[in-house]
C-alpha cells in the first residue's frame, strides 16, 4: 500500500492544500481500501469512478491500484488471462474475460483515469484529497468533478464514458445512492464491478435490493484481509494478525474485544441494528456487484424491492 495512505491510516491525520493538518474522519477503513484495490486488479480497471471523495483515502487506494496493477496488467501483451485464481467465482471470471468493451480499450495508449465526484472538496476538507494524491504521486490519473453526483454523473454519461469499476460512497440516503447506481449502471461495462460502502445501512440495503431485482448483476464475495495475506476465494485469512518476533500470531481475543467495543460504540450512537451486528460479525461494509449484462426491464415492469 502507498506510504502516504499507510501514514494517514497510522496517524489518522493528513495535510490539506493550504498546508493545514486535518483529522481524517468518515474514510473507508484500511481493510476496505485493500478490498477496493483487489477489485481494481480483478477487473484490470483502466477507468474508474467514485462518489464521495472526502479526504481521499478510497481515492488513493483506487488510484494506486489503477496505476500499478489494473491498467498496467491490462496493457501488457498477452495479459488478458482472467483475474487471479481464487479471488472470484468461475462464472464471474468468464464474464470479465469476454467483455468486448475491455478489448476496445486494450491499447497501451489508453490512459488510466479515476473520476472522483464530491461537492465539498474545496470547502469542507480544504482540498485534502488533492493534496494527498499529489504527495503520493497519484494525481496524474485523477479528475475531480466538484459538484453533487446527480449533476456530475449525467455529464459523464453524455460524454460516453465507459467504466470498469465504480465505488458509491457519496450522500448516503436511498435516493442519492439509487441515482448514483442508476447513472453508474449506464456507464459500467459488462464484466465491470460496482461497489457500495456501508452496505448494512438501511438506505444501502434498499439499493442493493433494487440491483438484485431490477438489473443483471452477480454479488461477489468480499472478505477483509491484510496486505501480506495470500488471496483466497473464501477469504479464510480475513482477520487481522499481529507480528511478534518475526512470527505471525492470530490474536483472536484481541480481535473479539475490538469488535465488541466497536459494536458498542455504534449502539451508543443509535446506529441501526444492521450496523451493530455488522461490527460484531466483522463483516466488510463493502458490497460488490459484477455486471453480467446491460439490462433494463420493460417499461411496464414492477417488482417490490
Ligand atoms: C463518507 S465520505 C467519503 C469517504 C471517502 N470515500 C474515503 O474513503 O475517504 C462522503 C463524502 O460524500 C460527499 N458528498 C456529499 N454529498 C454528495 C453528493 N451529492 N454527491 C457526491 N458526494 C457527496 C461528502 O462531501 C463527503 O466527502
């Protein structure tokens, strides 16, 4: 993982464009940043998007993987083999492998790009994400669309942008999240992946039900894992580890205590039951959906979701 991102996770702080130190809040946890990177690699992404940039932690993770693994892997001749063994179901791999959109953009001249949509980058966080990206040397692939996603995403649709991966983490209400998904679905190629953060929130669960009932997507299993762990289809290694004297020790008790404390914290803040349970179960808050095909139902279609 990029040292700048590692440093922010270690200290919980970063520096904005004016050189002021800022406390980082509301960012995806480190495990989720690793999942994002894994997904960028899985789809060999060249063009990605996220709604909700804030301090840019998810942005740093995506841009790093895009430059290092995703796009590079896609441009190496003969590298069109499927994603790494064991990370996704076989049926999912087939869709990604045969995607015609990927072929059309396989030229080495096709530059990787990550679009970030956020109305408050300059105001609320003083351009902290932009400063972080510059410090990490990842700013060349990033384009900020400073405005709410319901106004910015249609512009990209109009431009004919094709996405390999998108991450929804903007305004978390049902309506905004559904609109994010609606426009992203129009740009995402078959074989691409859309990810939603805070999946246990009732608003996100509702959108997830919409995806399942109204579009042709397949949910991918995501499991937390530390960067040193080997990738695993079932994510057996999905727990934090501590390194003592050069040897890895699983600290199950410590992990359990941390989970209970986190759950209690959510509970005291009046979080929905789903979030509390998710904290105890240590389930990743990311949901990932692989697009099987472009599909919209007939205009008379209705199904409860
Ligand atoms: C949870 S934070 C994003 C955290 C970020 N993904 C990370 O991991 O560092 C949510 C962000 O959504 C932004 N936001 C609010 N309304 C939005 C909208 N209508 N469209 C897009 N982003 C929005 C906020 O300004 C805030 O920066």
